[in-house]
């Protein structure tokens, strides 16, 4: 199968993971990188032996088919529009946009130009997420009736080199970490139809304790603690909490509750396990979970698997899994919690998406389609 040339716009913190991930897959050729900060782009190009271009050169290069958008969240939509208007398929780091209308415009433009939009997270395509999906689809917990999802920590200012944007519009735990959890829930249980919730700013100011901005004071402009409820089209219900305000906790990442058992889902910000299953056994009092062997080889950090899946889909004509409709649906869900908090009412989710198809079991490493 002919390789797909990929370029990356944005050479910041996450570049390394994508550069590594893109080189895992036979179908991808990492052909160029660019950034408005040329010093950053030069450093990454040198370290990863990737051809260096300006953003304008990358957009104009006729040999590049997919451009990966690793810019900051507030410009994801604008940069993706530039990619589409240049005649390239666009794959964005999460979220697809920070406003739902922006996401709709991106998807509409892609349809007009017969181009594809992909978006992180693609972690649900990892071995852990795919194993849990198979367990649910094969009926190991019976009919799913409920779910919980918890992401709780004390923010980014203790380790991130430039944490300010996490506390501005478009940031916060729901749009930053929430995409992993909401997307995982959609992969496991399907689309979401209704939500309600509360969103608060617990600490109006954060003080940076990481370098190089030690001592910087950040005025917090976006909620940093969310508690919400979800209703799925399948009839299942769920609870989600995302927080930058929790010092310590002993909560699970994600659990799915069914009529015949419980599934403990691994961290959806990773690709591996453990995936754990509990089913009651008649006559036994065991309360232990059983760790389940993983069904595909992508258990290590495989960021870029969504780009590879989109590349295979371009060549074959099938639908890619980490697609724009899934990302826009997750975005609407995430934004709905703050809307519900302000209004004190349930929010009906208007968008829809298909549950992404499972990856085939037994894949050869470095491939997604044989």
C-alpha cells in the first residue's frame, strides 16, 4: 500500500509523541514539520531528522496529504481550516475546537472539499480500550446500565513549562483531559443524548512552581472542577468528574456496570491496560477482578495511531475511527456541563456520531489494515 506523506504544524510539548507514533506505522511517512516559532521547529527537525518548512511551505507542498495540527486549543479550528483550504486532510490534537460552532464550520468545509477531518484522542484505539470494547460487545458484563469516570489532580502549574493556557478560555480539565474520558465512554457505550452538571472555579489564582515560569501568577478564567451526569442513547447512565482542584484521591479511572458484571477500564490517557473484569460466580464469594489479556499490540504510547487509521481509510475508502463527527460530539458533551451549570437545567445533545468500528483482532505490529 502506498505510503501517505504527513506534515506536522506545531512543534511543542506533544510533538515527540506524534513523531514517535507516526514512525510506528508502515503507511505513514513523516515528511515535514513547521511552527510559527521557527526556533522550536528547527530544534525538533534536527532532533527527529525531519525536513523543516515554514507553515506556508507545508500548506503548499503538493506531496503532503495529511497535516497534523498540534497548535494550542484556541487556534485548532482556524489552523484546521487553513489545512483544509490548502487541499489537505486535517488531523487535530484535541479538542477539535473550543466552540461548537467552530467545529461545525470545520466539518462543513471538509464535506464541501471532500476531505477528511480526524481528531485526538486516539487512545481508545489502544490495546486497553479495544479490549474493553470487545468485552462489552461480546456480552461479558451483560447489558451496560451505568458508568463512572473520574479524572482528578491538582493542575498543570507544578510540571508544565507553560501552564497558563490551561486556566484560560478553552482550557480547564474538561476540555484538556475530559476528551480522553468522554471519547472512551462513547467508544464503549455509544452516543450521549442528555447531560446535566455543575462547574466551578475553586481557586481564582494559580501560582506556577515549574520552570521556566516559576512564581508566575495565573488568573483563572475557566472552571477547574466539573461534576456531571450523562444519559446514553442505549439507556445507560453515567457520572463524570474532571478536576484540577484535587490533592489526592482513590477513585477508579472508568468503570462500566452491567447486568452481569463490572468492567474496570484502564487510564484512557494511555494505550495499555490493565483491563479488569468481575463476574459473579454462583456459590463463590470472590470479589476479585480478573485481569484480561489485551487483544492487540498497541499497548505502549501509540499517539499517531489515529493518523495511521485515517491514512489507511484514505487509501481504502472506509471510514476512519478517530473522526471529526466523534470529536464534535464529544466537544458538545463537554461544553454542555458548563451550560447546565449556568442554566440549572438538563442539556439535550443535538449532535450524533457512530460508535467507531473496532480494530481487527490479531493485527500485525505496525499495521491497521492488512
